C-alpha cells in the first residue's frame, strides 16, 4: 500500500533538519514493519498552530483526495495537526477515502468512534499545550520588557557585544545628526541622503528611503526606551543614541499630519505655507507660484522732440505668494523674502539672542512626567471655567488661578521645546554680527524652521495702498 510519510518540525533555527531526520528514521522503520511503500512530505521549520498554509501538508491532502495515498504515517498526531478544526477536516477526508493512519506511538483507526475520540483528545491536549506555552511566552516577554532587557540583538546604530548592545562609534553620530536635522526643519529625504552618502545602510544592506527612515526614527530603542506591544514600558538597559527629550520632540514632528506623504508635502518655493493670510475671515496660508511681470520698460508716449520710441520692456518670470484659500491676498516673492530675512537677522544678532537656547540639562528631564503634568493643568483650567459658570468662583479668583496655571504651562512648554531650539539654531552664532552671515547660508528648510520658531508673519491685503509696495503689509508677531 502507498503511504504518505509526513514529517514536520516547528522550529529549526540552524536549518540542519535534525528533528525531521529523527522522525524519518522512526517512521521509515514503522513503514517497513507494515510493508508499506512511502512518499515523503516534509514541512521543516513550519508551525501547525496557526492558520498559515503548510505546503507539504497541502500536497498530502491533494494526493489523498486523488487516491494516490491510501495511508498516512507520522511520528505522532501533533505532527499532523495542532488545530482541532484541521483535525475534523482530516477525519472527514479519512472516513471518505478509508484512509489508514499509523503513528510511532500507535495506530489510530479513524473509522471507529473510539479512534476518532482518541484523535480528538490528543488534538485537544496539543491545543492546550500550545495555548499554555503561548501564555508562558507572553508573560516571559512582558517580564523581559519590564526588566528593560532588549528584545533585539542587532539594530542600526548599535554593535552587539558580549555585554549587550553598545552605540556604534561610526554610526551613532550619524543618528544623532539625523535627529538634529529633523528637529531643525530638515526632511526625511535629507536624512536618507545623509545615511546613504555615508554608506551606512540598514541591516538589510539596502539604501535608505523616506519610509524606512521614518520607521527608524520612531523606534523607542534609539532613546534607550523599552517597548512591548507598541507600549513604552520604561528605560532600557542599553545606552541611548539620543536623549529621550530629543526623541519625543521628533515624534511630535513625525506625527504631524502636515508631513503626510503626497504632493502637499513638497515645497517648491521657500516661503510656501509660512505666512498667513490677513484677509478678514480667512485663515489660509500663502503659497508660491510663478508669474510673468513687465520689467525694464518706459511706458507712455515719447516727449516732444524725442525721436526714438520708448522701450516696451520685457516680460520676466518672478515668484508671487498668494493665499491658497481665498485667492484675495498676494505679495511678490522678493519683497516677502527681504522682509522676513531682515526680521530673522535683526533678532539673531541681538545681544540677548543666546537666550533662545536653554541649558542642555533639558536632556535629563522626565518628559513623560512633564506631559502628564501639562494634561492635569489643562484639566484644572477647564474646571475653573465650569466653576465660574456655576457661580462658585469670582472672575478675579479665576484670573489669579488661571495666571498661575498658565505660567507653569509656559515653563513646561519651554522645557519640552528646548531640544528643538538647540537643533533649530545649531551652527548660528547667536548674539553676534556673524549670525547674519550664518542665516544667509541656511538651507530653505532650516530658514523656514527658524522663521516659524521666532514668530508668525501675516500678509495683509493691498487695500487702497495703490501700486507702491507698503512694508507694513507684512505684520510680524513674536512667539
């Protein structure tokens, strides 16, 4: 009789098939005792506890349905099935095809009620073993996370040593630079270029892309934080690549909906999306576009005695920023650029410009505790409004309490934003005349970040000002 010899091993880390080899020896001996010819079906390094397809098992079922196989030999029933639903389907097929089933631990007659009971009992025991083992593994994984031990052996930016992972002296500085670049207004594409130009590819050996950079910068392990099932449990036992405050500030930027991939995230002009529209009732922002303008001409009729005709001028392309929402407010690009650049330079050369940076001890603050405190303070502000509405507090009492709470909130925001300030003004010699030269050398992304950090520009409509440009149209509000 032709028998199918089914061999399966759930896990084979080394790929040497030692477990399958042991099963093959015992099952082949059993087939010889019964005088059966065998066809081998092997699923090595394949689990039977999930709904994932097992190629060899599927071929076995197909051959049984086709009548090519009249018997099945396995080392034990749990090699064939770990899920009761699969067992029931197999027993129905076995009953239909009058299939013989033999295992090293004993034959099972699936044509009888007693044989099916034995198969079901062994299947239930196997399923219980899987669920019990899974519960133990989940508990062990949780305990490992609570202890702060890493769940990884290799990661970009780290080297695996006998004492655990340590920052790679060549790659770790690149990672810190990447976070600074992000916080200073840089794009993910710039960071990918930074890694690729340095030849520091990921563990797959493939060049970095925008998506892989985004995933990497979100990893809590870079800040020395231990995560479990997407939840940060606590501090890890390894040294972080960047301070926690820096990592959390980067997460806010990465989670900003405006950074979503697509055409809207591409800035073709430097100040697109920076200035607000000052038209009444509009909350839009201005975006750049190319426009043709007449330049260099001398319009009008020639004066008396003039022989030559006036030069008609030439059409030149220039950038104009217009509100993308109402389309009723616009300004020429060079005019906007000169005003914003002048504001930025004027502020950064002031003697107190260094106050824009804070003591780098902010890296040691407990950012999570500060965020929780901020949530509590905002809740107290809401409660004050309710108590005032109910007549429990006077307006003066509400104002005094609100001022104290707001002062603490401002202090918390300052601490949480400190890592961003350090990155935004990195390389600018604040408080000196040289700061103006440093601003001229900034990339468009950095310049926008500096501008947004310092304040907000609002472009007012032209109104009745005529064709003469009025610098007062650009109103600046310091942050």
